[in-house]
């Protein structure tokens, strides 16, 4: 019984073009690739690229842990009838950029609903979340009272 052994440095049994006088680009041109190889390798490359892009995108996370005073001010403005970004910003005294970030946060959390009509964006309190808003507001006010004492 003869057992074949391969030198670790000799990889010509894996890549047959290493034994010939044909360069790598010529080998690729004249090698008979199967349809499987032509479809699998590009799909693997694209899927690896998508995984890398998605991983980098998921590393950035926004923290929506808690509603603070500015969020309550925005909710109060909407409760009093102010619907657009400009109206809410002027009522609260916050810059438009801050107001927009707060509106986006509250919309993502489900406290607000965003309606786009006639080129304007209107914000309304989401009906199922009204109880949640009242409870959160009460908790925030109780925490402020404890901090003042």
C-alpha cells in the first residue's frame, strides 16, 4: 500500500497551472469554468460585501431609553394644537433641528403619528399611546419633585 504524501510548500496539485508555463490570467481565460463556479463565487463575494455593510450600519445605535423634559414639551405643544415643525419649535423655544430630532424620536417610539398632506408634515398624538404618555409624564414629574427635595 502506497500512501501519497504532499509537501506543504508544493501546492501544484491544487493549482495545476503552477506546473505549466501558463500565467494566471491565461489560465483563467482557458480554464473551463462550470456554471456553478461562475455563479457561486460572485454570489459569495456580494453576500460577504452585504454582510460587511450591514454590520457597519448596525454599529450606530440611537438611544431612546427615556423621555426627557424636551420630549414632554414637544408632546405638550402637540396636545395644545400645534401641528407643524415650525409651530412646535416656536412654542417650545427649541431650535428646529432639535425639535425635528425629538419629533422623529417620538414617532419612532410610537407616541406620534406623522401625516403628510399638501406638501406639509403634520404631527398628531397616536391614540393608543395617550395613556402611556400620561404615565410617563407623571413619572417624570415625580422624579423632578424628588430631586428638588
